[in-house]
């Protein structure tokens, strides 16, 4: 289990100091990259940014946006994020630099006064970031006196601005990282029962460690999405052209046996929507899982399955949800996913949404504030719930006991 007793920004003196804060401003943009379609990752870092401003720190924000693969990509510049952050902070104008290291950046930082905020250009414009290059990490570290990691969505990455930099600066957690870890840990260690895991998405292989780790904690597991095809195949159903991970069939069989032994109720789809392709025009119909044609593929859970899942989840006091129930990007295959989102939003239970696409769906449907908690980290929250280490957290200073 992860060490949780990490120092946070509240445990150190920050007034008058240059504080480099790694944030995750990897936010969704429209196709032309002119409009921010969801700013919740910016909003989520405000407690840390405002705390630092109030304490009189000189705040140097650093983030990635997208996957530019070590080159400058105009559409992935952070200027648009800086503008939004300036709007949100009101009187604080956020300076955005044209690079994240170098003499220009140093000059801009020298001009900062206590309480000012500056945003460095997309850190992934440098290939050294993802290589966790030591000299690059050192060049970044030279910009500041202290380092804060508040990029929960990226703490599973061993990158220079997440891990390498902590060799050169005192490094502590931001308030978002602290909160995410606390909520997720509480869910794992102290859930109100019955506790359900609602797991979907593309691949069993992405979810193996989570499924293994939560199996002895949950009372029921409900599985949808493409990954259900592998489980159905493991139970010898014909799944047609659905995506099956042949090398995970043994794991699937063992998982279901372990669930039975642990007394965990295991719900798979009993009916599914099948289609002849993955487009809005594809012909689709709902069939029982015994009747899947070899020429069709599963694209969503069926109506009876939705009812079964609803009935099971209504009995639960804690629900963790990660992964869509079908190919939700195509509206006609989004019914199962949307039904689950609406149900969770209506329940008087602790509902925690893993980040990534599940969070995006809930936010897009306007239901985020009806959930107990929506994580800002997809890969990171899955890794945490799978009891695997988060390098960006491990690297931070331990609390003195
Ligand atoms: C995310 O959106 O998953 C995080 O910002 C991490 O981004 P990455 O998956 O490109 O490393
Ligand atoms: Mg990702």
C-alpha cells in the first residue's frame, strides 16, 4: 500500500518563495483548439493556487497539454489555459511564457512579485520531460525554491516535472493531490456496505490490478463495456466480432471463480446491443447473450441488463464507477452508459467516479455535482485503486512523525 503521510503545501513556509507547481491542465479543447470544452481540471487546482497566492508565494505553474511528443505544436500552447485561469482568478493576470526553461523564462520569473502567478509553456514540447532527463529536471528546478505536485492526473507518469525535479527541490503535495488520495483511500479502506464496483471500458488488461485489488472489498462487481466480451467468451458464449482479449481468458475465469469463493455477486450483461459496425448509421438490435450472431459486435449493454444493474446498484451504499458500458461516443450506443450515470446521480450513496472518459461523460451530462467525487485522474486513480505505486507521490517528502 502507498505511503500516505506525505508533506503538503500547508506543512512548509511558502511566503515570498518561488514555488513551482506541477498541475494537470491537460484539458479538453474543441477541434480548432480555440475553446476549452471543460475546465474542471483548472477549477480543481484552485484551492492550491489560491492558498499560495494568499500566503504571498510567487506561483510558477507548469503543465502538459496533449501529447506533442517533444515538439512545439502550436495548437497545444498553454496561452488559452492562461487566459481562462486569469478570468477565474479575477484580478490576477497570469503571465504565460513561450517556453518552460531558459533565460526568457528566468527573466519573467524575476519580475514576479509575491502573490503573482505565471504559467510555463507546455512542458511536453521538450522530449526530455517524458524521458525524465536529469539535466532538464535540474533546469526546471533552478526556476524555483520549492516544488509542489498538484497534478493528480499525471502522478502515475515518471517524467522530469513529476519525479526528476524532486531530486533538486523540497517537494510536497498540493491540496488536490491530497484530497484525491484521501477520498480514494477512504473508499478502499472504509466503504459503507454494500460496496459495488461498476467497471466498463475497452480492456480487461487495463483493469486487472483494480479488479484483483477490490475483489475482497466489494460486495458486488458489475461489468459492462467491451471488456465484458472477454468475460462472456470465458463463459463460452459466442460474442461474434466483439473485441476479445484471448490472452486474458484464463484471468477472466479465475476472477469469476475468486468472486464466487469470496461471495461477491458478479453481474455480467444478460442482453446486449449488437451492431454491424461502429458508426452512427450501423444497424443495431438488442439480443440475449445466448443469441449473438457471429457477424455482429457488442456495442452496449441491453435494456434488461440496465434494469439488473440499476436494481443491484440501488441497494448499494458505496459505488465506484470506471469505464463506459458501451461505445458511448456514438449516441445510439450510449444508452447503457447514460443510464448508469443518471442512476448514480440520483442515489443517496457515496458515488466515486474514476477519471478519464467516465469523468468526461458525467461532466458532459451535467451530473458531476450530483456525484460524491469525480476524480481528475483516469490512469492515476486506477493505479491507486489497483494498489500500485504512484511515482509522483512516492517522490514527495514524508511527513515528519
Ligand atoms: C491524462 O489526461 O490522462 C493525464 O493528463 C495524463 O496524460 P497522459 O495520459 O498523456 O500522460
Ligand atoms: Mg491518459
